[in-house]
């Protein structure tokens, strides 16, 4: 159904497939970044083929996935979400081949989405694939790409003080070889009682704190007993990465006659990521054939098959304590600044002489280096996913009369995934270890019948439209087997090699059927007025109760109109074109399959009486509101499309407002009720915004031209109402004790914390708490919820410039996000352990530390700081003479001047400021605004003379730099903004990060 | 003649659409029910669960009842995390 843009009553932005293919991105969403107004894209930290978040016009539901669907030649695909914990293998979209994209159109408004039904409630990215073009003989096009990815910048660490633990107090396992009078003394080495020599504090069973001595090249004993110099390793984080890169080869053959066409393409992509051992291999085949069977019947058949093998993406989240095999956590939480990555990543350093990896708690282990298991795991273990995606489509178009045709279409899209994880035992003699194997299937079927009509009533009036019906089926299943308790034969990876009985799981994850009917009527009058009315009705299985009842039908009426007013009025010459467009649409939505129908689940076995018996309980702890209704979204849009000076300048503006009501939500119930939640219909979430796109050709001569496109979008999200009596809804996205909420009167994406500090009566100073065992004052936690941020950006913008000089083309793309908060969990860890420069002030007299002799122990220290804040009412401090003084209501400074309190040791303050029991979240929710130099690309198209000699029909060379640098970045210490933990739309935060990475892509295109 | 023929085709298309749509919600109840759950359980398996929670996982039971007890007595009515922070 192609329509002229002139007729459309809604906003559409189209991009040429070839522009996207040039980027060589594995995830096609990354290639769209910065190019479309109203589309928000944030890259994740998942590595080579990880997920990226895409939102069109704001979050429209209170769910976790508010991302648009991707429709490739009628086949619907989702941008599935990664949970944020574990390894991010990306989703189905990575199996698409951008070389086959003819155009990509982003349908933003809901009037457009009404065409695709319930799954399109968050917008549609429409992909049209290439087909054979009519020419003499066979057309062959070859594209060879070489790419390099370079991790160029990690966060800025402090490089002055190295590993060493904070002073002693009751919860610590501080090294026993600090002397007893060094309880509050840092910046010293523990001394080996046997040799009398200093050694680097191994911090066994502790985090890797950096309160040790200034690193001046002192001679010390290293973690493995060798002698080393105590020096900083400023690049130790970047040294954990490599330069990635790869090749991408695409061969396409096509031919066409006036009756038939075919196009076949083969793509081979082989790449390694910047994260060690993270790699992919992708083979994909695409075939599209069209044929005119008779004068009236056309057939269009296509099939695409992709085999994808992905290996070892970085691990994200905090699944285990401390390092969690997560590089970001490692270098902010457990590995100190003196850690020499290149040394410890060597096989003989990360492997133990006892077999396995060094366990510093084992007395027999000579190598006490921290977290060696990370390298052991990185080099020995493999996490792989092998995916096969088959997408096939057949469409038959038959002309019934001169004004009507019948379209019959069917397609399938099936994804089969094999997951294999191999872990070598990390304990002595390689005991432990595991092996698991799993299979997932995801199958979809689609059938459609439609009659399209187009009747020219008279010269001025054309009526067109369609009626149709379709049916969609989706089903996902899984099964997995995992060894338990370790492997009997270390390093032999098979399921039967399990110490304890294997763990076997499997089942149907979800299944859904949608049946739909739709109709549309378009009236075009004098090629100036266009009116389109559409109607769609969906029946969804997901809103059906087990007995077959339920409100499972919802309809989508939509009306759109456009008026090319430049045809009506006599406009000045410079005013070339003017169109006003408007639309209003209603959309419906369902809920997750199975959620309406709980039952009794078997949940494992019990051996309570010495006999193993299956055990069962109710599968859900929630109750349902009777008669759940479908979700309702009403969307309105008005837009203006203007062109001036012979169309050299264009302006496209859209204003929109969407309201989604009747959402199907889990509202938490009081525990006293015996259930955890109630599933209800409620809420009204509103998105209101403006999108502007300006395009211009300021210069155009025979040899030189400059075209520029500027897009700007701003969206305001507002929670108008939730359930009666509720003003907040937890969206279930938590990082570093910050959770994301929808709050009435505010937005989807309010960041809340129970551990922020409490303001005192002195502006800018929090209420302080005193801990005698740490001799430290630090901000007190509120222990009640406070709104501490909002993830929604103020606006986003992109600026795309293309300069052409003779055969050279230069493209420069900038894009920016301004506003929106981000949870930086590593900033918390790094403050706690002293790896960031914010922990330098006060470390010693040279860094502004106060020198004082403590009355408690008579020792002189130089790391005192005056903590900003006011002591809480009733706070008393035990003095050196044993008396207590009430300092309530005094600022720390006042109390210090009065002699009631000694300066707080900076290490104690830093440690407390980020710790899991006393840290306050004031500083790790940060503004994330950035301007990125997204792309600079130069291409050269060879002259006909040059390639004719080579018997070619076309030859071009292009060099593109992607994600080159951030011109502006508000994250502290140059943290990488592309670190989003998950493409769950409620997340804006980092829980494991990668360095800033630029990609250089060289490609050669030849046509034979 | 030509019009006659196309009329038939239109009718055919209409029938095809209707066919696709008949039984628009046929089998929907079954599709939307997790095949891994049953609706009528055997009580003996439910008893196993209860027994297991009482005897084997004693700690969990104690914790749960502790939490329940305090809630019923209205000592704590909000987040269970508050209990944790009081205890540690």
C-alpha cells in the first residue's frame, strides 16, 4: 500500500536503506540514531550485538517495553527487551541485513499505527526490502566492508593513591598485619611479620579500596609474592579491552524483465567486539522473486534465512557480590588503581598452581591477586547463542476489475535459538564448573486477505479504500538443561557430567492469537483535499479467560485529513508548497498472555519425609479485577508541511497529544490481604510534544552542493491519573537502590530513592549522622521515598549535513540529548572504594586534609575533613574523656570549632558515603545530556571512465567514522553515556559500562 | 460479461475474508491458558508444599510469619525492608 506523501494525514519520515547500510551497525536501531525527529534512541552497554532502546513520542503505557514494532515487508518483529542482568545477546533485529533495505520509514502517529493493530501502539518502523530492477542482463553488486572499533576512553580515575583498606571497625576483615595503632591510619602498607617487608594490602574478602599510600614507585611485595613497584596504572581499565573489528561482505544478484524480477543476496559478517572474546558470525540469505502470472495476477515471494552465532558478550548487572564478572564493577569496586591489568590477565597469573583460579582465602594459595576468576572465566568459559531465523512471505495480487484488486498474503517468521554455556571449574583441581544447554523457539504466522479499491469518479474526485481481515499467531517456548553442583570430569561439557541431578526446565513462555478486520475509505478531491477514515477491530486471545469469555475485542477508528492549501491560494513565488494535516485515532491493546488465567503450578520437589514428592501451589499471588477491559489509546496530531524557494527549504512541524487509558496494571495490595497485587484497569498517561524537521539545500551548483537537515523533538510525559487512591506506580526498574516510578502529576520515569540525604535548616547542608566506631560524620539517609530525578529528556535533536564536491560526498551527523537523569551505579562504588577523583580532596595535607592530633589515641593524622551538614537533633558524641556532648542542631563546622568533634577521616567518609549500609544516593543520580559527533563519512564515486575499464557499472569507496566523540557530556568523569543497562523503557542507568568506542568503517561498492 | 466475472471475484474475496474471521475467538480460552498449569489440583501436592514450607524451610516460615505477625499487629504497615533495616 504505497501512498504519496502528499496525501498523508500523518507524519512519516523515510530514510534510504543505503544510508543505513553504510554504518555497518549490527543493530539496525543504532543506524537510525539522530536521523528522525521524535525518535529517542539510547545505546546500551551490551557489547558487539547488544540491545538499543528506541522510543517514539514517549512512553505510552506503564509497561516495560514501549518500543515500536519493526515491520519488514509485512512481517512484524519486536524489539524485545534484555533484563539488564547477565549477558546481552541482543534480539531478533540483529538478524536483519541492512544491505537489503530499500527504505526505512518511521510511522510516528497512531493513525499510521492503526494499520498494524495492537502491537503498533508504540509506533511502527516500516522496512521495505529491495527487489530486482529492470535492466539488461544480470546485475551484480558487491560490497566489501572492513571495520575497526576502538575503545578510546574510559572514565577518569584518580591515579595518586593505590590499594589499601579504610581504617578498622567492627564489620571489616581488615588485614591483620596493620598494627593495632593503625586503626584510623591509612596510606600505609601492612608489613609481613616474617620478612619485615611491606606488601600491597590484598583486601581478602573485601572490596578493592584505594585508601592505600600515594603511589610513588615504592618497592613492595605484590599480590603473588613477587617484588614490584607501587605505581598507578592509569589505563588499566582500557587495557581490559581490545580493538575490535571485522569484515562484512554482501553480494547481491538481481535481474528483471517486464513480467518478473528476482533479487538474491548473501551476506557474511564476521566481527569481534572490543570486549575480549566477544564475537559474531552471521550468514544471511535473502531471495525475493516477483512474477506476473497473468495480466491480472502478480505474485511476490520472498524468503530470508539468517544463521547467527554470537559469543561472550560482557556480563552486566550485579548478580553476585562485588565483581560479578562485570568489567565496570571490577574497575570501580574491586580492582585498585595499582592493578596492572596486562600482568594479571596472563594465563599463569589468573590460573592457580592448585588448579582452578587463585582463591586468596585459601592458605595454600601463593597468589592472592583479587578477582582472578574474572580472567579465568573470560579465557576459559564460553557463552554462546546460535540463532536461525527464517522469514518467508508470499503475496498474491489479483486485479478483479479496473478499480479493485485482491491481495492475499501469508508469512511466517520463526526464530530458533540454541544457548550453550560452558564454565570450567574455578576451585582447586578445577572442581565446580557447569554446563548448560537450552533451546528457545519463537514462531509467528500471519495470514491476510484484502480487497483494495481505487475509483476515479470524475476528474476531480477519487475514492479509494480497502477492506480486509487478518490472523496472527505467536508462540514462544523454551527448554533448558543445566548441570548442578559442578562437573564430575572437569572441562568435559555434557549434561550427564553433573555432580547432582541435572536441572531441567521447559514450557510454553507465551502464545497469542490475534484476529482482525479492517476497512478504510480515502477520498481525494482535486488532488488538494484528502480524507481518510480507517476502522480496525482486533480480537486478542490475551484478553480471554479460560472459559472463553472476556472483553477480547477492541476497535480502532481513525480519521485523517490533509489539505494542500498551496493549490487553493495564489501564493508568492517563493512559497512552493503548503500542506496542513491532521488526524485523530483510537488504538486498543491487550496484556501479556496467560496473565488472566492463573492455575496450579508444580514447583519442584520436596524431600520433607525422606521421600521425594512433587510439590504444587497456586501459580499467581495476585487477584484479578473482574472483566478486564482492553487498553485504550487516543491520539491526536496536527502538522504542517511547507516548502519554499522551489522546494529548496522545507519545514515539517507536528504537534501531538496521546492519552493511554484503561491500562492493565498490577497494583500492589497490602500484605495483610494475603495477595501481593490486584490486576486492574486504570490510569491515564499522556504524551504531548512537538517535532520539527527543517531541510534545506543552501548551495547547489554543478560541482558543489550542501544539503542540511535539522530535526528537533520534545515530548512531555504526564501521568494524569492512576488507580483511585494511588498516586504512584513502581515500574520495576531498579539500579543502585534507585527505582523508576510513574507518579501522578509527574511523569513515567520519576527516579525515587529511600536513601537520599535529608535537607536541614541550613540551605545546602544535609542532616548528619555520627558513627563513633568510624569516628566519622556522614549524611543521614531519609528512609522515606524521595523523588530524586526524571529520566525524560528535555529535548533531542539531530543535524545531518551532506556536502558534495564533484565525486566526493561528505556527511556529518550530530545528535544530542538534552536533559534527563541517569543512575550511575559505578559512581557509587567508585566513591566507596576511592577510585574516582572526587575522593582526593582531604586525603593528605597536600590535598587539603586537616592535620590534627586525635585526642582519642594521640596520633597525628593529615586526612581530616570538615563534613558539610548539620547534626540531627539529639545526636551526642562521646568525647575522648568519656563524656558525651549533645551536638544536635550544630553544623559540623560549629561543633568542630567548639571542640566537640574532630575532623572526619576522608577515607572513612568516602567509604560511608557510598557503602551499602550508609551511602546516600545524592550524587549517583546525574543529569545525562550529550552532543555526539555520530558520524563523519566521506565517499567517493569513481568516474565512469575509471570503472568502465574494469568492466564495472559502478564503483564507490566510502570511509565512515561512527560515534567519533562526545562534544558535550554532562556525566561525571567522562562516563560513557551509551551505557544504558537495559532497553526496558523504564531504565535510565548503568550497571556495568563499556568505554567510549568509535568505529571506523571502510567500504567498497562495485556493480557489475 | 466482464462485469459479471469481476462481481464473482469480489464475492469470492468477501467470502474468503469472512472465512478467515469466523470463529474469531475460537479456542482463545485455551490459547490463553498456560499449558504448564492445571486448574484442578490434586490436594496431595498442595499438602507437600505446605509441609515443605513448615518443616524443611523452617527459616523461611519463621521469617514469613514474623513479617505477617508484625503486619497484623500493625507494628509495621509499609515496606518489609524497614524490618530488615531495624534488625541489622
